[in-house]
C-alpha cells in the first residue's frame, strides 16, 4: 500500500514537472512572431473529430445530470396543490371578466 502511494506521488511530481516545462516552452513559443511559423506546423495541429465532440457533449451532460437535486415528494405535492389553486383562481377571474364584458356588450348593443 505504501509503495502504491509513493508511486502515485512520484507520478504526480513528474506530471507537475512536465507542466512546468510545457509552460516554459509555451512562453518561449509565444515570443516568436507569427510569421516564423511554417505551414506544416499549422497542419499538424489536429481538430477534434465529430465523434469525440459528441462523446464529450454526452459526458458533460451526464456530469450535469448528476448535479441535479430532486425535490422530496412532499414538496412536489405541495407545489402541485399551489399551482392548481392558482389556476382555479385565475380561471374564475377570467370567466367573471368575460361574463361581465359580454353582459356590458349586450347592454350597449340593445341601445
């Protein structure tokens, strides 16, 4: 077990050193003018394929779905009750307004 931990630490240190060296290489490359680049170097940079983009999209979707916190059933039923009550109240208001306006229109048309 201790050997595995030591191997993991050594691997982590190696990765850190590689990142440091790649950062210094990147800063040295940015110092060069863009005209110094050869056309062959530009072509060597590959774009990710369509399949890898699709796979990445689904991986990201899966990680986002894991972050969802679903409400408890009790909260869901309470919210559903509130929505139904509000719908009934608004429906009655619209019905009353419609009935009143129709009665007013009939009065105006009879005159």
